[in-house]
C-alpha cells in the first residue's frame, strides 16, 4: 500500500478538495478517472487527450489565477505515444512548480521516472496504472501530490534502487537500512515503515537518521530529506 509523506489523515475519508487536470488519450480511462475523483468530492477542472492540450490547459488556468493543484497525466500520449506525457510533466514542473504532477504508466519506465523526480522533491508521483484499481490508494496519491508530497509506485522504487551501476552509493547501508530506504522512497511515514517491518517507531527513526548520515544529507528546513535520500542515490 502506498502511504504518504504528507499526512492526509485516515484513508477512506473525504480529503480536502483538490483541483485536478487529467491528461489521458483514452476517453474511457479519462472519464473513469474523472468519476473516481469527483465521487470523492474533488474538482476536475480540465480533461485533455494529448500533451499539447495539457500544457495549454494549465497555462490558461494559471493565467487566470486558477492553476490546478495537481495534474494526472499518462506517460505515453499522441502523436507518437512514446514520451509526450512525461515531457509535458517535466515542463510543467519547471514552468509551474506550484502544481503537483502525478504520471501514470502501463509499465515501469526507468528513464522517465528518473527524469521526473530528478528536480524538486515536492509534489511528484509516478504510479503504474494498475494502482488505479485501488480507488483509495489512487485518490490518496492524487491528494498527497497535490499537497506537495510524493507518491512513488513500489515497483518503480524497486527498479530504481536496484540499478547495479548505483549500488556503490548504498554500500555503507545495512540490509535493514536499505529496506527502510525502499519503504521511505515509496512515500511511507516512519510509523508506516515501523508497522510494515514490525518494529518500534524509535527503531525506524534510528535507521532513518543513519541513512541520512551515510548519504550525507544534513538537516535543512527547506529540503525534504526523505525524498532527497532517494534522489542522492539516483544522481550519484
């Protein structure tokens, strides 16, 4: 289960309303996502079928002082169905950093995932489309990204952390610390990690502190070290 780095409260409740733009070329899926979100009380302010329409919609809303809280976009969209969606997502993160971006993909696209999360650590998500089947997890992820948190699919995290050419970065971590880092990268809170590993919150806090120390992440009021721990690994 995906658990957020921003505490949105108990799963299953109606979250604070967020404004969403959906970019998906499949009309059926786009309408389905719209229904899932509106049924939970959220506001889908635009739905488009390609990357050009996505950029235009967000630009226009922002110019009116009504930028969405989050964009939900497919990685592959017309005309070539390769990387238009993620390219648009990266551009939006640059042009509208206040807008969260959650991309959906049929498969783990390692290059795209790395590119998406290689900038600011706030308001970003990468989920496999299978996650949409769990409505609570999906809606929670949308809200979490809208509020500046992260939502990384466990399978995405597993592949990114498993890159053989990056293993030297984690050489100083113990097996348990690597396990904790993987769960952190999924967006889990310390209490959620403790529950998953069946250990105390204090034990997890100690592991997290050791991870930050070994990865050279000094305390900072402005940085989200939980995400930077993963980014430090990816960018080393």
